[in-house]
């Protein structure tokens, strides 16, 4: 047994392919491990990694050239030491070494790609903001690409400033900035980061950059549109409030037509202002329609809010209306009482005018174009019921319609949530 073992251990290696493969596997693995350790401990790689992963957001100039030089040196060192071993084993271990090397360097490469992407994204958004903003001239920007001279110079007591430049339309500036920035990103990537023959050849990074840049531009576009909409909404609120409050102060018969007309006019006026502000944003028809609907809905909501506030103060408004009709003449001056004045008749008119206020505030009438007529019929019925009840009380005669059933109902046919429960105010009508 011992003799056989000794004989086998001294057999020439070229007599058995199995032994050659075994030795090649062991030695090539050792060589690869040594080369990988040497690469990791190499001071040149440590310095490059520290620069690449410093977290400053700066791109290391010539990063790809320096990295490929270190990687190639490591692989060449392996090939030189393993050149006499089995080719298949040698190549297999070379592939394993290459994969492990890329595992080591990938975080640094990824950080450089991220830094390059952030650098160009920030520059693009800054250029776009300056190209389309009102402070563009003060920033010294004359074009969408961020090129231009300063806005002004000061030398001692003498100062010269260039005239303000008109901001570029957002859509036009966005296309210009996206094209120029994408080209600049590709050039910078090729110069400092591209690693040919690897996943970092630039194609995927460029596609991801274009996608993220488009998303950032669209987000900025949305912010600008929203800013314009909010500014116009504030203008719309003021445009609706003025005439609506004035109409509600008088609250004369037929006031709802004038209220809705005031809201429509305010919405139409501010709509023109908004579209003028958004001319350069290249809005789709659906976007324009949505914004128009938003302004119309806001005008209606503002109108309804004022009506609800008026309804909460209906008692004082009815008293004010009574006082106005009873104590003021046709010229709205204090009435000069004369023996021939018919006080009961004036009181009748004043109390009927007060009931008109209640009738107008009883329900919210939706715009005529948004209904099929049922809501108007229901509102007219309620208004007529209030006035019929008031007249019956004033004249001391029975009502010609059943207003109490209408006024105490939980809901009215054809009306959405627009009921003002004004039953508690009816006591004023029966006061003598």
C-alpha cells in the first residue's frame, strides 16, 4: 500500500490530465486571490476610491482612465503569473477575478455616475428657471442654455445695467435645456466615466438621465402652472366677492340671475388672465378644459359661501331691508313724514320686502346651464311659498298654497344639498 502511494506521488504531471487541472485550479485561484488583494490594498486605488466616494458631488476628472489602468494592470498581472496553466482553467479564473474586481469598483463607479447626473440635473433646472423667470436679467442669463453676460456692472459711482430680457416660453426653453443638457451629460460621461465593454458604457445611464430630466422638467412645469392658478384664484376670489356681497346686501327679487352672472363674468375674466400667464406652457386641450372647469367651480363655490354667510345673518338682513323700505323714500333719503303718508301701506311693503330677502336666501339656486329645470321649479316653489305665507299673515287671510309642508320638508324634488333651513326665521313674518 505504501509502495503504491509513493509510486503514484512521483508520476510525471504530464501523464495525467486530471492532475494538471487540479494543480491549475489551485494555483490560478491563489494567483487570482493575490491579485485581488493587491488591487484592494493598492494605494493608487485607495486614493481613487476616496476621491470618487468623497460625497462632495464632484466628478473626478479622468476617473475612467485611471480606473481602467488599475483594473487592466491587475488582470495582466494574473495572466502573466498564470500563463503556463491549463487554458480553460486559467480563463475561467480570469473571469471570476474580473467579476470580483467589478464588485469592488462598482460602488465608486455608481457614485461617480450619480454625481454626474445630479450635477447636470441641477444645472439644467437652474438654467430653465432662469430662462423662464422674471429675474433672468438680474442673474445674467440670456438664453436657455445658461450662457450670457452679467446684468449690470458697477465701477465707482458709475453703473450701467442692461435692459430686462423677456423670459422665454416655458415649452421652448424646456426643449432647449433638455437637448443641451443631455448632450453635455453624454460628453461628460464619455470623458470621465464611460467604461467600454462593461455595463457602464453610457447607454443605460444616458437613458435614465433623459427620463429623470424629463420628470424634473414636468414637475417644474406643474409647479409653475399651479403658481399661476393660485395667483388667478386669489384674483377670482376678489372679483367674485365684490359684486356678490353688494347684490346680497340688497337681495332684491331675481337676485340669483345677477349673482350667477357676476360669478360667470369673474370666472371668464380670470380665465383670460390665466391663459395669458400660461401661453408658453403648451397646454393640452384637456388641461385647458380642466383649468376652466376649476375656475368655474371655484367661482360657484365662492358664490355659495357668500350666500351661506348671508343666510346665517338673515334676521338682521330682513330687519335692515324693512328699515330701508320703511324709512327711506324712492331717492334713498330719509323719509319726511307727512299727514297724507299711508303708514300701514308702507309697513306692508316693508314687511313684504323683508320676506323677499328670506325667499331669496331660502335655497341655493344652481346655475341655469347646469340643471334640467327641475331645480329652478323647486326653488320657485319654495320662494312662492315663503311669499305666500308672508302675504297671508300680512293680510290676515288663509294661505292659497300649503307652504308649511314645503318649508318643513326634509328635501325638495330636483334640489341637491342646497336647502337652507330658515324655518326659525318665519317668526319675524308674523310679528305685528
